[in-house]
């Protein structure tokens, strides 16, 4: 909600202030005439105090009447067309005029209703009807804008969930191969450690559906568990060199940002005893994480078509309204992730 909306709502929530402004506008002719009453008292047979008290009484009466009329228009005449609203306001104004005339005759402050009094009540009714209608239009527009924003949020959430769900099956099937290899070797201790790390990884992935942004520290903790799982497949042939200052680890990025980058390294590069791979993770600039690895393309073409990076790009656009940078420098493949 912007400042203009807040100001309008604050005015609407103060009907006494609105009615005071309207009353000053309506009773202005009486204030002008009061100046004549006070300036030339010799033309009148009543004291100055009488005219002052009369003006104050009129002002209080108009103020209470306009306040009541505004309350009715703001609270009890919802979803009325402008014509019906004006008609009802004029009927109420007519009742107020009759009450004013009755009080005037009882207090002997006037002999008969004049045109000015009629016009003041007529103007009060029209102004209050217009204000009520304007505020109703404003609230209707604001509710529609809120509905549109809510639909946008729900749409973004559904798109983000769909993108996140693309990660889960891909990683799941790759992980089963590691379990199978350890079971065949009969190494119970490594199998147990592998399953525990795998449990932590899947818990993090499953929780990611309910999380948008996470701290860089959480992603690095996830990467630590992931690297231990990858040791079963690659041993010491795949290493991670992490150089991220502690004060930068509180910055945030979309959940599961590092997983597709590491999978991209494994999928597109040859990793063996002759071609060990080190993935470098550090800060390339303030609030920018850099993931860099040497290029050693596989002889066989990759089975993927860039879905992981496209997925990551889409999630950064949805959650942070920023883009990742991908640089293929010939010898190095570099991805830069903006941090929040």
C-alpha cells in the first residue's frame, strides 16, 4: 500500500475531520454574515453575544448533521449507485432541514426558512453522497488490486513449486546408484554414512518446497552433505574449494541454488583419476557468489539440454527479480549468483 492509499484511508477513518471540513465549507456564508453582524450592530436590535451564540449553535448543528450523514454514507450505504445514494442523502437532508426549522422556531432565532438554509442542507447531502461514493470506489479498486496481487503471488508460488519439483526426481535417481554400489561392496559403515547424508539431503530438498530464500550458510551446509555423498562415486577426484567470508554467509539466495550447478559440473565434464575436478566457490563481488570449474568436456554428448541452469535462472527471476550470469571462458565455466 503506497502513501497515497494510506492517506486516503486515514482520512476515511476520521469522519469527524471530514465533517468539520464540509461544515466549514457549507457554513462559510454564515461566517461572512457574522462579520457584518459584529461590524454594524446598530442595525440590529439584539446583542452581539446573541449573534455569536447563534453562529456557534448553527456550526455545531451543521457539524453533527454532516457527521451523521457521512457516517451513514460511509458505513450503511454500501454498493449503492450514485443516483440512489444522492436520493437517500437528500431525503436525510430534508429531515435535517425540518429539524433545523423546528429548533429555530422553538428558540425564536428565525421567522421562516430562507434559501440559504435550504441550499446548505442540499449541498451537505450532495457532498456527503459524493464522498461516500468516492470512498466506495476507492475501496473497490483497492480490493481488486489486492486480489490481483494475491493471484500473482499464488501464480509465482505455483511456478516456483513446479520448478523445485523438477529437481527432486533428477537427483533422486542419481542417488540410488550410489546406494546400489555401496550395497554391492558390502561396506556397512560407508553405506550407513551415505544413507545418513542422503537423508539430510532429501530432508533439505523436501523442505525447499515451503522455502523461498535461504542463507548462503544453509546452502553450504547442504553442499557439505552433498559432497560426502559424491565421494562414493568420485572419491577424491571431485573436490570443493570454498572461500566465502563468514560475514557474507548470512546473505540469501533461492533454495537449492548450488545443487543444479554441481550436477551441471558432473554431467558435462569428465571426472576421473586423469582428470580430477575442483569446484571453486567464492565471492566475485559484494553480494555476488561465484561458482567456477575447469572445463573438461565429455566425449559423449550430454543427455541434458540446459534444463538445470534454465530452472535456476527462472527461480532467481521469480524470487529475487535478478538474473544469474553464465560465462563460458573456454577453459573455465563460471556462474555468478546475485545475493540478497
